[in-house]
């Protein structure tokens, strides 16, 4: 049997009629940039998450960039974030001329370790940028309290966590802004690139809307410089269709995750989810010192897997100029050597899940 890590054709086939109708609606409207379909989806997402505003942009990387820019991050400033995430989180900090200041991760959840943040704060710190890794919220009460104590902002990177909850409250409602990715492999996915900035701050929302259209609050009147960074109407229409199914899909992911938990709890480190959290399991990521051998075995058996992430950001060549060295963030470095993401797509059959379980148990029975 072959089990794909993700199969978009399988994901989209049941939605073909609705997606085709969405395409026709946008095509007939002749509104391809912003317009009514984007506005509708923005309202739907804001309502779903529980923020006052949602501002559609071209992708999550630019959602992060615009958020930091709107909060005044500039050359010489510092932004605290995790070294164990996708490069975009720190990339946008550097692109603004600011310094990414990394804070090691908590080994159980692999989210940023809030207990270490205070030691990383300086007079130059402008923002704390936690990532809700793999679909589980970071410790937002503690992070927000630290930020308020030092009068600095919080930006949530919720690229992997639409629908996740922290202590009964939706992820995306804690920071000055929150940033969503609708990349095709995400739980809520576009058929191309797309992103969103969430905020409940009137001033930030106005800034963000202007920034995504070259800094123009009113067409052809530019009080500041901005970007060409708008959500495509076609993608917004597709996402409006998919949002109706998101909770069902996330529940199926949790169901698969619980089956994996029961099967693997005695042989690998399974994902730890705090009792006060509801994870959406964008990834189901185990940890084992036998990661590389297990990866090879599963590949030979036709099971799709991935490593998120094999190298900490502080060890990436692009960030050599920051002067970080091996050993600076030991938990992130250890995780990078041990993590392995298993198939968790909501479209997996029970038989495919059983095959993944049986195959992993076979590996450990032999090793």
C-alpha cells in the first residue's frame, strides 16, 4: 500500500462542483483583485476567529511583513521569535533591517519557551513573534503578560493553526495582529498562494489596508509607501467554499492523531498537547533518535513523510551574519535531529492509518 503525505487531488475532488461554481462567480463578476469576494471572505474569517478585522494579502510571508511594518519595526530594532520554524518568520524581520533574536523552544510542544523570553528582551525589542507550531497554540497568557510588562507588541504566526484554541479562546485573538497562511498544503488551503492579517485594532487595520495597495488609503493618494500585496478574488472565493468544511476536517485530523497517540505512545515521543489547548494537527510530528532510519524504512514502504524542520534558523547560512553558533539553542537543535511528520491529511482512510501504524510498529519491533 502507498500512503501519500498529502494528496490535493483527493482533497479537491469532492469539492469540484462548489469550487467550479466559485470560479464561475468570480469570472462573471470581472472583479479579480479585491472586490466583493475578498470582502466576503475577510468577513467570514474575522467572524470565525473572533477578530474585528481581517485583511487579505497575497501570502503569509507578506502578512508577517506588513504586520511588523505597521507596528513600526525598522532598521536596528529587534524581534524575538523561535529558531524552530519555517524561514519566513525570521526572514521578514531581517528584510525590514531588524534583528531576529531567537529564543529556544520548549521540548514537549516545540513552541517557543516563554520562560526564556525575558532574558532576550533589550531596549531595542519591538515585537515578540510566537509561532503556533504544527497547529498548537504557544503559551499566550505568559507571552502577552511579558509583552505588556515591557510595552512591546505581539504578532501571532498562526500559519499552521487556523481553528486552534488556547484556554477556550481562538488562536489569532491574542496579538496586535495574527497572520494566516492559505498555502495549498494548509488545513484551510487556497489553490495557490494567499494570506491574511487579523487584528482588532482600528488604527492597525487602516494602516494594513493602505499598505497592501501601495500605501493609498484613497486611490491615487499616497500618504506613505506600501506594497502591491492583495488577496486574489479567485482564491478568496475558493477559500469561502472550504471554510465551511474546516471544523469537520480539523476534527478528522484529531481523530487520526488520537489513533496515532494510542499506537505510538510507548515507542516514540508523540506530540504533546497541553490540556488547555485544542490542536488542529497541521502536522503530526513524532520524535525519535532513530528518525533517519525510520524515515528510510517508511519511504521504502510507500508512506509519505516529511521533516519539519531539519535545520534551526540560527544555523542557516542566510543568518550567519547574526553570529549564532551550534549549541546556542540546544532544544531546537535536538528537535531538528529527531522530528518526523507522519501523514495526517483529513482525507486518509482508516485502512491507510492502520497501515502507517502497523508499519511503524514493524520498524521498532525489528530495531
